[in-house]
C-alpha cells in the first residue's frame, strides 16, 4: 500500500486518476485542490471513505504543503491552470499556480525527500506542420506558444533543475490531449457535446484543420501509475495513444453520433497563436516500461463520453451559461 498526495484531484484528469487508483490498487489517496472554477467535488463522489481524504488548499501555500508531504509516500502533481483560452485572457493565475505552485511543491519534496511525479503536456514542444510526418519525442526542443504552455514548460524545467541540483526524486510525463468523463465544458469536446444537448450549434475555431492527438483520460491514468511504479528518477516520458484527428473531423463525429447533420456547426474566430498540430511518439513508455493504451477505438470512446454528459447534466449545467457568455464576448 502506498499513500499518494494528488494535487488538482478535483479537476478533469486528476479526478479520473483518483478513481483509477482507488479502483485498481490498494493505495490511499489524499487530494489537495484549491477548488478553482475548474475543480468540482462532485467528480470525487462515491469514493471509499477509508482510503480517500480531501484537503481544500493552494499548492502555493508552503505551510500547508509542508504539513501534507510527511504524511505521504509520493506526490502526483496535476494541479494547474489548464485552459489556453483563459491564459490568453488573463495570464497571471497561470504564473501563480503553474510556476510558483510547482516551485512550492519542489521545495517541499526537497525538504522531505518525497518522490514526486509532475504531470505536463505535449504543448511544451510547440506545434508541428500539418504535412510534417514527425512526432514529438523526449528529445524535441521546448518551444511553447501560449501563456499556458510556456508556464507548463517553465514548471517542467524547474522539476529538471530540482532533480539535478538538489537530488529531488522526480519524474515528468508530457501527455497529449485527453478526453473522457469529468472534463470541464470550456474544453473543445465537452463544449460541443453540451452545445448539441442544449440546441446550440458547435463552434469550430478557424477552418478546423488543427490536429490534436487524443487519448482517453483513463489511459493517461494507467500510464502515470506505471511511471510511479517503474519510472527512472530524473526521466521524462511522453504519453500518447496514436489518436491524431483534426478538429473538423471531431466535431462532425460528435454531431453524427448525436443524431444531427454532420455539417450543423459554425466557424468562429480563431484562437490567437493557435498551435497547428500535436503528435506524440510514445515508444519510450512502451519499450522501457511496457505500457499500452486500452482505449484504441476513438468512436467508441466518444460515444461513451457523449453518454456520460447526457447522464450528468447536473454536473455541468451550472457552468454552461457562464462559459458560453465568455466565448461569445470573444466572438467564439
Ligand atoms: P483542470 O483545469 O480540469 O483541473 C485543474 C485542477 O487543479 C482543478 O481541480 C483546480 O481546482 C486545481 N487547481 C488549480 N489551481 C490550483 C492551486 N493553486 N492549488 C491547488 N489546486 C489547484 O485541468 P486538467 O485538464 O485536468 O489538467 C490536469 C493536468 O494535466 C494539468 O497539469 C495539465 O497541464 C495537464 N495536462 C492536461 C491535458 C488535457 O488534455 N487536459 C493534457 C496533458 C496534460
Ligand atoms: O470551442 C472550441 N472550438 C475549437 O475549435 C474550443 C474550446 C477549442 N477549439 C479547438 C482549439 C484546439 O485546436 O479545439 C482544439 C482543442 O482545444 P482545447 O480543448 O482548448 O485544448 P488544447 O488547447 O489543445 O489544450 C488541451 O490539451 C493539452 C488542454 O486544455 C491542455 O490543458 C493540455 O495541456
């Protein structure tokens, strides 16, 4: 049995990880989450009380973090400001949480010699051309585009420096775009699904040719657990599942699966600095740690995700009007 501290465990990927861990291992989990607009306690409903504890707080609160670290064997660090569009609107919280928050956790890991796994994104590598056959590897140089991805890149570099300079026992993973249950409806896929449920036409940025490399959140969770078990300290692992699709194809699939005309969507103002294409080469994770994704059928995964949003309107409805008002104010 291992005691894990999961930061950002009330968010999309963190809550999927907490469910995955409690269902598939005998580990105990403490979640530390500030419950920003993106955190939702309802995402953690129904967990076994004897193995799960929730602490509301900020990862940048050094005193609180200092109290929690000695109570666990390892920390899995998901907490972040995570939305590119918000980072273009107001970058400051991204610096506070992604940079200062990660720094605060690293200092505690150093003081208490605690094993830490840092969750990051493929966006730190910038983007690829649409017609370039290349994919990101662990050797791709950092070249982030947005305030969000630049603060994630900064946090990764802090982790590397704390490993090298202070011997902190940390690993890093950079994952591609996740989909699945509990994703905030500001993000592309759940925004369009909930638009269709509400009778609003889906909104595609620009021409919709941008490519994202989709992975189910549960596969992300199993990969992180594998790295926690067998990852080599100081190493970075890319996580992906060969899920490249352009945004236009994804919107059309959602509409078709939801019984609508595939063309019933609007083109809206493009995102500033919009990355063209992400693609992950996850050979290292497969060859060195023997990990494989389970969700290989994107259409089936999308159908299950649509069913989840249909069945959980109470989970997302309170945020819907505010999210759409924000996008409308930007012509999106
Ligand atoms: P999310 O926005 O859904 O959740 C973030 C969570 O962190 C929320 O529960 C929020 O309350 C919490 N949080 C924010 N600031 C905090 C703070 N200062 N202290 C404590 N808690 C705080 O994000 P997500 O999509 O689940 O992403 C989780 C992590 O995975 C992030 O580090 C992100 O960079 C990374 N990632 C996301 C994706 C993706 O497709 N969404 C892909 C690769 C990597
Ligand atoms: O309404 C929309 N219409 C649209 O066309 C929205 C919200 C998005 N888009 C486009 C922009 C992107 O090309 O869809 C694509 C996906 O957008 P997001 O869901 O905002 O994700 P992205 O910007 O790719 O970043 C996501 O993956 C990497 C996560 O939000 C990050 O946290 C993660 O690091």
